[in-house]
């Protein structure tokens, strides 16, 4: 086939993609804490689920630990964007740790809903992935009242005290479509199921899924930039496939793109999870350009403008 008859190679770049307001706030929280208090600043768990972000913050002076008992007494510890159970706050207090809470405000909203429903005597069906940090933190708000429901098939197994007093909440980073299926399955079992005051799946998760659906329909392969432990990034791969992309792959960075994915391909879709810095996407675009995919068309699904204020400990005083 001569060059004139080869199909045009292009990239469809999803927008919005990458950092959401909660991730931006969390990363800035660690950076500002290091600036204000000096090195080291301890961080419980990965501040956000991205290996490159964590590595960069480690180089700046952050020390990541799994639990608060690894933090020297009296030190500063930042809690990650995924939220923590009240027990973790108590443990930090017992060790005289100075805490800065970088929990995403949208996760804090779910914590508030869990406490309110539990105080009213509801059984709470928390739709989410067992063992995910966000789910663990939310469950800690009302452990005696919360039952984790991991997908529609789990709906048949859950047991409650009073079928007339059941409410559902969800992890903020799930697939919008699968969560709707799970709620429908739960409602079949519990017709009086109470909804949360507002949708728990965060605006950024929904927007990124909406954007990837748009590019998936026209793409031969979709590349999602994100780490394997990032729930919202993994969901983007699933959503892309379900929306019609013949193939979709998750990569931590451009070095993980396999040449075979591009064989016989004319359109590559690109997006990134909510904890991914834009420089990683730029490197992927550079890698694709070197393979002949130099035409980039940005597909704008929805405008985002939300910004969250930093934790009060780090806000600059007004002049």
C-alpha cells in the first residue's frame, strides 16, 4: 500500500481528563505542607492513586506510610484524598500527631451521609470495592450499619435488619452505569430503598466516563493513562470497551505502550484518570506522534470549573 492510500492516523483526546479538583487539592496539600513545615512530611497511604505523583512527592520530601503508628510522635501527617475512618483520627491523636486532612470534600460528603443514615437507624448498603481505601474509610463511620455491595451480583446476598429501613451510598469513583445496575438490583430486593440526598459518584468520574464514551465510538484502540490501583482509571478502560472501542489499555506512562496495539490502527483514543498529571498524557501523545499519529483532535464533552479550597491549616492568611 503506498503512502497516498494509507488511512490518516489521528488521536482523539478526551476532555475533561486528568486531575480533578479533589486530587489537585490533595497534591497541593502535601506540597504546601512541605513548604510550610519543612521536610519530612508524612503521608498515610498514597495521597492519590498514581505512582508518578507519589514518586515526585517523595523526591520533594514526603514519606509515605501505611499506618499512623509508623509516624514518629509529634510529627505532621497528611491523610489521603480517599478519606479515613474516625479510628485513624483517634490513633493520630493518641500519638500527638499534627494532622492535615486532604480527604476529598466529595468523599467527606459520603461520610456525612453514612453518619446521618446510621443515626436514623438505617442499614446502609455501600456500593463499592471491598478493600478500597475510600470504602474502608466510609465503613469506619458506621461499621455496625454498613454492608458493602460489590456489584449487582452482590445484591442477592446482602442481609438487613428491616427491609423498610435501608439506604444506599456509593464509592465516588465507580462506573456510573454499573452502579445504576447495582441500585436497580438492590431496589428489586428492597422496594423501599432510600437514595442518598445527591448522587455519590463524583462529578469528575462521571465527566471522564462521558468523555471516554464519546471517543471510544470512533477509536480503534483507547489508551487510558493511569495506575493499576486507581479505581477511576480502571473504570475508564471498562467504559471504553463497553462503549464500542475494539480494544482499550491502561498504561502508567508512555513507556508501557505496546507497538502491536497500533498495528493497522487509524484512530487512537487517549484519556487519563483523575489522579494523572497532564505531563504523562503529553508524553503519550509524543510517543504516538513518533508512530505516525501526529494529528490530535480534542473532544470536549463537558466543561469543568470546580476548585476546592486547601485544608484550613494551609490557607494563606488574607492580606
